[in-house]
């Protein structure tokens, strides 16, 4: 099936997915109680930031029994993304994308998902510390159903912006700092430790690719998996067990989930969903939860 999907242009599968996800489905009732630091979820395997940037598919995604859903990344104000083509395939089971952080703006996204009773994270992006802090304050104030905030400090769209300027962030909601393969990892690990935040390891790997409208983008999927594992190992050995770490990068099988959960507190999936469909995340969540009950509440 995934081999067949590799033949279809990514723009076609993206539009098809958009139409299917717009169907209003009820949330999954199956719950495996799980904890990622201070955050309670319905299991260890969630949907990564970027699949549902606008909050339009959150309810439909919750039907497929993910442990949690990360909505976004949002920006403080509406923002147009890059010019297409926005994505290209890379074999096996990988992608290069350059969406350019399109967003209708955080207030619109939060209002769309405000009635959803499911473990939700919001991922925020921004080009200045003020833009990030304004969004953190907004989620604190209006995001009553938001369990945690992911701070995207590693989008390839930033072109390295945050490496020198990562602010010390304060939040009443649990924060997870998202790093990328080219981030200055040690600085971010210290930031997470000092601030009492969690980490997400990793965002996509920035590369050049002339098939994309802007000539460059970020690699996700299987290609990213070994790199993610090395970063995860480094992060865990530096931080010890105190800091919660969520892993993202090419996870698509139960075997991978089990390997990752030896080091990470949870897993996020995106490219695997684009290749295998949204039921993948529920399947991975169920198999991981059955295998690992030592972290259950
Ligand atoms: C199409 C696409 C859009 C993405 N958008 C975002 C985003 O808005 N914010 C973010 O933090 N990460 C974004 N990511 C990165 C993913 O959340 C994830 O970290 C990365 O793709 C590795 O996981 P995967 O291999 O399971 O896709 C995006 C990835 C893809 C493929």
C-alpha cells in the first residue's frame, strides 16, 4: 500500500487527506492513561505538529485514538506560507517539505478547537521572542482545553534564527521546546533544564531541493529516524530522567515505537500518517501501551 502511495504526487494525497479529515467524526473513547512530565494523555503516541496546522481536522484525528494531538504550528497573526510546490517525496517513506509556517493565527485556531475534549497540545512558532511570549500568554488565558504548549524553535523557515536568541520562556502551561537536527543541542538542553520544560526531538532536517518552490525544505520520515535516535540518546544521557522528552522522526512501526520509548516519554508521528493513514497512530499507540505499563498512572 505504501509503495503504491509513493507513486501518487504528494499534492494529490495532501488534498485528498484534507477532504477526508474535514468529515466530523466523534472522538475515540479508548483511553490508556499516560503521563508525559506533568501532562496527562490518552497514550504515548501522538500526532506531530504540522498535520493539523489550522485546527480544522483535530476532531477527525481524535477519532483514530492517538494519545494526543499537537495542533499548529501557529503564528500570532495570520501568515501566508511559501509558494508551491510545498512538498516532494524521498524514498523510502520520507518527504521534504517547505510549508513556510502558514497559519490563520493562534486566536482562530484556538477558537476552532475550543470545544474538543481530548489531550491537545498547541505548537507555536514565531520570529521574535515577543511573538512567542504573546502566544504563550494567549494560550494561558483562552486555551482552557490545551494540556501543553510546544515551542517550535527549529522550523527550517527560521534559517537558524533561534540558535543565538532562544529566550528563557515562562508559562503556566507545561512547555515543550522543539529542537531540530541543526539546533545547537546543548544550548537547548540547558534551556529546557533551567526552565523546567520538556523537549521534542526532532524537527525536520533542512536541505536544498530544487523541486520545491523555495528551493529548500526539511526532511521527515524514515531518513530522519537514525539522526533522531542519535539526538535522543544524546539528550537523554545529558538530561537524565527528570526532563520529559518526546521523540519525533520517522517512527512508523511498533518495533520503532518500542525502541524509542526506552529513552523517550512519548512519540509523535507525522510522515507515517501521510503514508499509512491516520489509523497508524492509533495502532502504534495501542501496541506501545500494551507493551509498556511501567509509566501508566
Ligand atoms: C508537512 C509537514 C509540516 C510540518 N509542520 C510543522 C510545524 O508546523 N511545526 C513543527 O514544529 N513541526 C512541523 N513539522 C515537523 C514534524 O512535526 C516532525 O517533527 C517531523 O516531520 C519528524 O516526524 P515524522 O518523520 O514522523 O514526520 C512538519 C512536518 C511535515 C512533514
